C-alpha cells in the first residue's frame, strides 16, 4: 500500500488486503473538510464529466442504493468516524482488480464536491493488485 493508506475492511475487502487507501495529503484535506462539514463520505460513479472522479459529500447527502458498492470505511487520523467510499457497481466491475488510492492535487474539481472551494480536487491513482492481494481478496 502507498504511504498513508488505511482502510477498514468493507464489502469485498477482507483483512490483509484493502481495495482502497489514501495519501497523507488526502488525509489532511479530509480532516479540514470534516472540521467544516461534519462526517464525510465519497462516491465515485462511472459517468461522464466529473463522474469518474471521487466526489466528497457530507455523510448521507449522496443517496447510495443497490447499484453502489461500499469499498471501504477509511480510517483517517483526526477524523472521529470512518469515511465511507462508495462506487457505482458497474465501475467497480471494471476496477475490481485494482488497488485505488485517493490523492489530492491542485486544480478545479466538481462544484458539488466539498473540496472545490479549496482550489484542489480529489483524484484516484490505481495499480493492479499483486498476486498475494488477489488471493486474500478471493479474486
């Protein structure tokens, strides 16, 4: 895992391997956003435009349903509750063999995502799972 990755197992993420983690920069931004907005969540759809970027919302503001998969409950130091990371099931089907890392970079993201006023945006970095990780995940 990349430095800073911490994730509690969730659907499809047993102990010993995590489907998703985050960088230190993303953790710092999540602490700031938590202080300003309360509990947080991510959703990433497979749609067009900003739909392929992770969107950060106040927890519960984005309604998830049967077409979404909970990849992880991210444990962020300084954030009292886990940050759920949801993905549209059709996108998860395409990305199920990759480890995802939430990072943050300068730039404009979606106006709907909480980080937009900060002049930065969340993005996903990915790599294929190792053979060992695939075995733990049952892939």
